[in-house]
């Protein structure tokens, strides 16, 4: 692209952005704990795309999760939609000295990598660590999930148990109540100390493979 074409494209984009109505939706560049629906999140993402706004180090806004995806809906109408926000400290950027940083108020950042999970049908949401957010959604959607027996490691397989087989179905029907044999229902599996992540979509029902850390994994 020639410099003239680039300049014209830039000018046209600036005119397009200038013509946009004032934004009064979900915050685009700041962290918030307020509930916003998935539609309001998407409207904010679309606005950022039009404005070609970049996710800079100083932006603590919510964005779509790249690691958690659980499409579908439960028999009771619950959904799982996840977002992430990086709220680690960026306050020191832009200050020449420690004194200038302190005089400006010091650190104003929330402090970590956060996950937000929304159940759209209930207007419910939870903010916390990834594991904590998943477990909160499980408490909201599949009460008493912690009481389920552990899914055998020999049936789970090395890479997870996201495909239903006759052998897995027979075991689940014999050991899991009917409400835990439904869309997005979880399974529980024991893991070693380094493998406790709750893996989305690795239950044969499309739900989470909930990792329960123990000293040794089941045979």
C-alpha cells in the first residue's frame, strides 16, 4: 500500500470514528465488577473493533476467554460464558522515578489474572480465579457435584474423556444420578499435584472434567 493510500484510509477511518455516537455501554478500557450481559460484552467488542482499539498493558477491561469455552445449555436453562481480565500492576509505566509514582498515588491496580463466568439465563455471574469461577458455576448449575464418585482413570484415557463410548456410558449409568447424565454435566477425575485444571468439554456430556488433586491418580 502506498503512503497516499494509507493516509487516505487513515483519514476515512478517523472520520468514521468521529461520526460514531458517544459510547455509553460497557467500559472499554477499565475494570468493572458490574453485571453485563453477553450481548453488552459483544457490543463493546464491536465498538473496539471499529475504533481499532488495542488491548494495551494498561487496559484492564474484560475480553473473551481464549481458554474456556463451554457451548450449549443445560436442561434447566443454564449457560456458561467466560471472559478474562488482566488486572496486574501497570501503574509504574509512564513515571520517571519512584517518587513520581508515589506522588501520583502509587499502585491502583486490582492485582491478578481474573476470570468472569456468566449464566445468561439467570443474570448470574462470578469473578475470581479460573478454577474458582468454574467451581462457582458448578455450584450454581450442578449442586452437590463434589459428591460424585471419581471417573476411573482407565476410562478417562490419557487425553481426556470427551467422547462417549459404550464402556463409559455403562459406568456412568451405574454410578452417576440421572441429573448428572445430561447436557453440560461434569465428571470428576483425580489428578496429580500438577494437573488440577478443570477442562471444558472433556466430560462425555460436553461439560467439565473437574480435576480433583490427590497424592496419586486412580488406576
